[in-house]
C-alpha cells in the first residue's frame, strides 16, 4: 500500500527535472526512461515498461522527456535515446542504453528487459 501511495505499480510521465529528484528521493528503486516523442524505439520501450510497472510494484517506473530535461541528461551523461536510468537509494547505479543489452533488436521480449533490470537489482527478479 505504501508503494502504491508513492506512485508504484504504474508507468507514468513526470513533467520536469525537479520532479525527478523528488520522485527518486521517496523510493528505494526507480527506473526512469529518458525518451523523445519522435523516437520510435521509445514507444517500444514504453510498451514493455507498462507491463513491468504493474508486475514489479517494489519499483517506481517513470518517463521523462529528454528534450525538456537538458540539465539532467548532461549530468547523467545521457547521449542515446532511449536510455533507462536505474536508480537505487537516490543514486543512479546503472543504465540500459538503447537496445544493446536487450539483444540489439526491436523485438526483444519483456522478459529480456525484466532480466536486465534484475541484473541491476532494481527489481526483484527470480
């Protein structure tokens, strides 16, 4: 219940960089998708993250428009879209950059992404 009250269990967009810091502070595990509207692969990532957000309520799943967050993109050294920033205890621990870790294909499975997030210990993966 506490997780759900903090926005876990759903995949949602946050409006600004300032919101990112607030969201990351209040949850132990966060996956944040840095996306662009014009990038087709971001829609593929959205599809998988929507499924995983419902399945892994222990983790908060967010998306942030990279074009509206230049400071954060520079600070986190995000150069490729889509990039997932994997945050534990308020610190960015790992990144999923593009689809390289996901088999370098557009039709990777949700399970592949789930496994990758599990490797970073940002979700409880068995």
